[in-house]
C-alpha cells in the first residue's frame, strides 16, 4: 500500500465484530482492492478487550477478547499501514475486574481496598448516616452535583463480614440473586422437603418479578424469612461499572499499565472515555471539576508521552460552554461533536453558512479535531446549544424522528436533548445524493475524519435490533453487524463506491494535513473549500440547492 498519507487521514470506526463477526474479517475487507489507500487509521471500539457490558465500555481487563480478535489481527493491521485508536476508560472498571473481585473477597484486607471509592469514607463529615447504611450528603454539598441517573450513584456491596458497604457507581449497575431450589434451602436451614420446594418456588417467582429479598412475601413461611434473606444476600452477584479512586497510587499504576498495553497494540491515539467524571470532591459538581480535571489530564498525558500515544479526551458539552476551546488550548485534540448536527441542518436548510463559520473558527483558533457523521453513540444534539437555537434543534429532531430515529433525553430531563439515535443515512432520508454530499463536505472540513462503518455502507435504521435489545436498546438502531454477504452486496452500490473514492482522495492528496491552510466561502446555497499545502491545492465546490459537488 501507499505510505504517502496525509497526517490526518480517514479513520475507520467499528466494533471488532461489525463486519463479518471477527476482527480478522474486517482485516480481510481492508485487504480488498476497493479499500486500497482508503484508511490511515482504525478506531476499534473496546469490545476488543475483555469486557462485559455496554458493548465494551465496561472493561474487566485490557487483554484482547479472544472470541473476537487475536494478536495476528493486530499485526495484520500494522502490516497494512493502519494505525489504531483505542479506548481507555478512565473513570471506571467492571465489577468483574480482578481488582473489584479481590475487594469483594477480602474486604478491608484487600490490596485494592482504596482502588474504588468507598462512598461513606468519601462523604465522612459531610452528611448523615441513613438506616440503609450510606451517608446522605447534606444539601449544600450536592445541590450543584451532576449525576448520570436518578438518586445517589451508589452500589451497596456485600463484604466478607456480611456488612453492606456503598461504593461510588456513576454508570450502570445490576444486582443478581441466585434462584434457590428446595435442596439449597434444606442445606441452610431445618425445613422439610415439601415446604422447601413450595417456598423456593415462591421466592424465585418474586425475585423474577423484581422484588428484593427483604421485600418478598413470606406469608405462611415467616419463620424462615431471615434465613432465606441471608442466603440470598450472601450469594448476590453484581454487574456494573465502578468508579476508580484517582487518589490511589494503585489506580495510577493501573493507568500506566493500560497505556503501555494500548501502545503495544499499535495505538497512536487513545480516546479517554468519561474522563471528566474521574476527579471528585465534596461540594464540586461531579463533572468537569476545575482545575481538577485538567490536572488529572496532564498527569495522564505524562504517562501517555512515555509510550508515544496522543490523547483524545471525550467530552460532551454545549457549544456555548466553550469546553472544546479549553481542551484545544491545553494542547489536545478534541472531538468535533458539532459537525454531525450542523451538516444535517445545513443540508436540510440548503445553506452552508453555519458550516463556513464553524470551519473558520476551527482554523482561526487552531483547534485540532476528530470529526464524524455517525458513530456508535448517536448524533449529538446537546452540544449544538449556543451554535443553533433551541427551535432549530427541535426542528431537526422532529425531522430525524420522522425518518425513524429515536430521541434520547438527558437523564429523563425534557428539552435537554443528548442525542438522537439513527443511522446517518436514515437521518438524511436514505437519500444517496445527500449521503455523498455530506461525506464530501466532511472530507473538506478541518480535522481527521472518522468513518462509522454503517455510514460507509449506507446502513438503514435497524428497528428490529432495538426491539431485540429491549429497554435501553435505542442505540442498537445504528449498530447492525454486517455479514460478509452484506458487505459484498454493498460494495456494488454507487453510494458506497463513491464514498470510498472520496476517502481515498482525502487520504492521499497532499493538499490536506493539520499544517495545511483552508479558504472557505459561502454564498447562500453555494459553498467552496480550498485546501493549500505548499504547492498542492484541493477544492470542493458544493451546491446545497441540489446536493451536487465537484472536486478539483
């Protein structure tokens, strides 16, 4: 393959099983002649690691998931000249991580006793102890705090001595109870078989109905209640993502080891997921605490520098907050979470002025970004506040929902739109011309283009996947796994072939690059971009009135 790539060439984005079932299948696709010189990088989502929940964002450890990939796949990507972007989940680790399992097993004697955040130790002196065994912080300490879910972010964890201890749990949690049979009850208490059989069935039915052990109706079996509740509680298991205590030296050792592993896999960019939740202090807002967040980020950067990787902090915040500027001023790349919505807005309104203004701002302020159309999470909308009016955002939401998308409100709060879930192709009305137009504009916008695999293959909203996923499965609308046959069929489509041509042009044309200069103009529906790098130029003339464009 050619090695004359620009320094910010296109980056494929997919799960390791998105295109055929294993990472090796994606490697086979990238070896095809149609993909020659198309991608410089590959952002592999974190299910490539040993993970359990949230399709990879709950990491048990950073070993390669042998069901989806192996070391040869990583080596093959390197041989293709493709570097990697990989995730480092800074804020939390899975309940099934060896560190948390050691804590559950050994309690305060565990080597990892301070690896996670003991809620009561954190809030000591800042609230009142409740009957349930956790401290309720005083109002003045939590009035400004931001939580990702209703209630306090606590998981009550059973210790070896039988006590329940609350641990900080910002994201997902699930408590599981083993369903006992008659013999389980007979092993633990004096009870006859028939009574044990009937009681076990009653207990299992109520657990299946969502009741906690202490909430079960023991009518007729009252004398067994305490023993049964203790049996259930002593054997309970958990799923979830537990927040790490960044004041622990062992956590920083874990951070260093993780960055070393990711670098060893060939990562050149490491995406810091949920990093803004990591620094916590009583009375602070619990998200992007300042200056704490930037202090942590700088400390992580020193570790990353040891292994030659660049950090990409992931943070959603509204345009008017200017957090993207702060990240850039501190010397980091940042995500362009504004472009996906701005492109749809410009296309639907047949006017590129908002894109021109945004492109100029990025250039004038020297903000280096990774941009995208779609991604694994959805199309960001909260970010647009301040760059578009609330009315414009609402109008765009209704357009995309009318085309089969789903709205995700921010933690149940109405009119605080976090994202809309849809494939980008469906969000554009499944219009090939609009899709190619959007891709061409992305290729000429400032930044390193990130390409969601489903966008590339003109994927449509997958409502059946949402139904199969059940409650909270809205994101599956844009995560369809493609078979080899699906990919072969898609490669025959004009909309796919022409996207590949655009990506190849972007990856190999020397007019582009982080050091290149951009001249962008817009006059209503007519828009032009000209990139200049030394003696090389590339120009896009785009017409929003009919979604036509020419490149020269």
